[in-house]
């Protein structure tokens, strides 16, 4: 019974109504806290005040949003190309994987906020922010794609070998299709992380008085105690993250919907 109800929720518009309803309750609670405690805007602005600020400062905020989105998308493309290409090298030469994968792990686990100021010393502001976004987006794609390329069914691999398939044929017809869902899963993770990396880089740049992205506007608004604009910039960053994840999820569904179990039936 419970499984039947869950299946119906997954394939009905009510699935999308649930998070919207929860978000509405959160916003309502936020508004009540501000009104009941009579909080001034420089402590905690209400949701209506934030929306008014978003409309009033739309020219500055939307321009900064375009800067952050451009950095995020360029970093994501570079991470997808670089991570996918390096994963192919790892799958074909295990000695290269053993040599370079620990370095990729070091890049992943090193706190970005600690190395962002160093990048601003040695690189231009735009390049430093782009590098921050690329670093955190690169590893999920590399790791997932490598896992996918190495997850080929041994029986199918033997069948290809017995059929006389060459290395390139095996890669194109067997390994790449097997790795595609893993790559797309890593891409969805990397999309959000690229945005986070761009924001961290912009915050570091903003602390030095440089930059023009949304995170720079957050730092600038904090210095000026313009808290409504800070919340408006945070709202735009959240919406950008949702948009990126939704776009990458749609891409994954379009590529996998006809043949892979993870996407079969999700569009019905």
C-alpha cells in the first residue's frame, strides 16, 4: 500500500506541490517572526522587503547574476571536458590513474576558502574565481566517469573480446554507454558545486574590494548594512542553483529516458 502511494506521488503533480508548500510555510514563518518581533530591516528584513529590494536593485543584481552564471557555466564546461578526458586516460592506463588520482583528491579535500586568497595573489580576479569554481566541479565528474568506465560487465567485455572488437570499438560501444549515466550524475553534482566555488571565489575577491558577481554584492551589502540587498542576492543565488540542477536533470533525462533504468518511467 505504501509503495503504491509513493509511486503515485512520484508520477503526479502533487510531487512538486509538496516542496512548494513547505517553502511557502517557511516564508510565512519568516514573515511572522519579523512582524511579531518588529525587527528592523538591518537585522532581518521581511520577505516583502526583500522582493521590493530585488525589484528596485534589479539592474545591479541581474548584472551580477550574469557574471556569476557565466563563471559557473564556463567552469562546468571545462570540468566536464577535462574530467571526462582524464577519466578516459585513467580507464586506458591504470598507472596514470594511480599516479594522478591522489592529486585530484588533494584538490578536492583542500578547503577552497583557504586557497582562494592565494589564487587572487597569483591570478587575475576573473581567472582566480573561475579556477575556484573549476576545482570543486572537476572531481565529481572525474570520479564518477572513472567509476562508470571501470564498471563494465565482465561478461560483456569478454563477449566483445571474443567477437574481435578492437579497443576503440569496445570503448565506443560498451564503455562509453556504461559510463554515461555516471558522467551525468557527476555533472549534476558538479553544477551545484561550480556555483558554490564561484561564490566562494567572489567572496574572497569581494573581501579584497574586487569583483562584480552576486557574492561580491553580498560582501558589499554587508559592509554597508544593506541587509535587504544581501538577502535579495542570496535569493538569486538559490534560484540560480535550482535552475542549474533542473537543467542538468532535464539533460540527463533526455539522454537516458529511452534505455536506462534511472530514467525509464520518470517522464510518465
